[in-house]
């Protein structure tokens, strides 16, 4: 049963709030926020602080409306510690700036006293007047009406410096019931969102288990085959172990008739507003290619770069960023081209089988051994051509690919259902918070009363 509504409402005077309970106040946040304290920006280590070390919070520490003390960077020991910036239990924190717009304006209360954490310059600590509860304000800042105002006030470009000015925050408009009602609403939301969070976590864990099962099934098929009783032999490769006796273990260069790198000299000069698909590493996912948002190349320019012109059944492998991720080129990309990826030409093998094998640990392990680069991991094609793969005959390759296509589709469907359920639960959580803090529902009779407890 849905919570009841209030008996009397009034016009809030603002379109994003609509009608609010008649006895509630509608005001700007300057009327409830006494002071906004900003932290500092020392040079920190990239790693989180270890036990006993001081850490400086990152903007993601309040992502999702919950405080996460692990979102911090270790403060080098040579820095003096400004103890006045130490974060304490009960603090209300709000993200001021982030490379991700969705993180800007996120807010949360600090629960148990965190060990040796300091406020950063990308985070505000909000001090409030006595007529407002910090827990109620924290929930309000998570609601749809406040998020709408926050998103309009954010300045900066995505990936750079998305910033929420203090002058804008105090202008935001919100609703505030009397203090006892604020407490009841905050306690109600704490109880109900915990229930929803438990369900979200269960679905998250289910998705994780399904993905683990999917990967284990692929590994079993591409390394041991589909027949669990088949005779095996030592592959001759220590890390590969035993493979079916009728298989061989060969280098990638012996499977594909040609391996090359996509266009590497000024590939951006070939980008066109329309034309054929022009694939970069960012367009490649495991087992699929994003053709909708990929760049384009003219037919003439693609033909001039015939060495890397795509054919259906070729495979493309990410070299930089997420090295090793591989997908089969579909017919829709035929005639297009690629840039800075490894192109594996189709040959006398089942392309789907090779794709499954390339995305398995049997190849990813070899990628990790040879990859380099701190900012962006990558590998050289001179190493990739020597990658060792367990190879069955072509007929068996097809059987393996057909089996994996069928079984992974089933698991992918279950994952999609679980992800959809998580989205619905999160939407329900957001809607519940927004309804409660704007008075669209009346939760007063649903929160425990201290008088009744005392009696």
C-alpha cells in the first residue's frame, strides 16, 4: 500500500516543486545553510590512504547519496595536517567539482567517525541553522527537484572542470516541514532505502555471478572443448596446461593469414561527416562493435587504405586503453576501415571461435605480460603475433562457437533482466525520496514515535 497524502496543499510558487503541504515552508537554501566550508588541494599520492595514514577525500566520496571513506588519496607524510579540515561523524558533505557532471552536487552524511580523513577543495562541508536537520537536508539534495536545479547551475565541460558555485547553491529552492516532521521523514527514508539497497545489492551480486559463470563456460570450451571425457595431452606450454589430444597450440600468426595495425599516421585526417564505419579502439566491446556512434570514413579514403580496409569476418582487437578486447567485424562495417587497432584478417577458421578465444584469459594473460604504459596500457603487434592459442579443427571450432552463442545469449538475457530490475529499484528509491521530501506523500504515521517508544 502506498503512503497517504497530506490533507491540505498549497502552491509552492515554483514549477519544479508544484503543490506542497500547506504547513511546510518553501525557501532558498540560504535560509537553512549557515556556512559552507571548503577543503584544500595538496599534492597527494594516487593510492588511497593505508591504516594510520591521513587521506584527502575525493569528490566521489558522496556518490549515490552515501558516504564512502575509501574514496580518498593518501596525504604524503611531509605535509602538515590541517586538523580543522578533519572530517567527523555527522558532517554533511557535498561535492563541488568533478570531471563527471553526475557527481557534482551529490551529498551525504558521514556515518561512523572516519579515520584521519580531510576535506578536499572539491567538497563542501555544510553547516546548517537550528531549524533544519542535516539528515533531512541530505535527503533533499538527492531529490529530483534539487538535482534539476543543481544540473542547471553546473558550469564547465564534461571531463574537465564541472563546478557548482557556492553562490548558486544558496539560491536553490526547497521545501522544509517542522523539525519533528523532518526527523520522521529522514527516519522513514533511512529504513525504506536500506530495504531497496539490499535488493539492489542482491541483483548486483547475481549479475556478478552470472558473468563469472559466462567466463568460466567460455574458458572451458575454448581450452578444453565441449567433451569433458575427451583424451588430453600436455600442450607444451606451462601456463596453458593440458588440451584435447587432437588439438594443437599455435601462434596467432599461424591462424590468421595476415595481422596488421589500423591506420596510425594522422587517422583523424580521414574522419568524415558521413560514409563507412571508421573503427577506433573505443568502439570495440567484447564480442560486438558500436557502429552507431563510431566515426566515418569516405569510400574513396577507405579504398586508398586497402591494407586496413575491413571485411566481414575480420577481427579487430583493441591495442590502447583496454588492450586485448576483440570483436568480429559485421557485414554492416564491410568496406570501412580502422585506426590504431590490431586487424586480424579472416581465414580458414571460424571467426566467432577466435573471438571467444581472444577474449578469454588464455589470451588476456599473454596481453598482460607484454603490455606497457602507465597512463594508457597497450601492446605491440610484434608481440601479439606470437600469442599462443589452443586450436581445434574448423568443424569443432564451429560447434564450440554455436554452443557458446546459444549459452551466452541465455546468460546475457538473465544479466539484462537483473540490470533492468536494478534500474527500476534505483528509480523507485529516487522517486520515494523525492515524494517524501517534497510532501507528495505523508509518512508521519509510518515513522516510529518517540512517545510511543517511551511508553
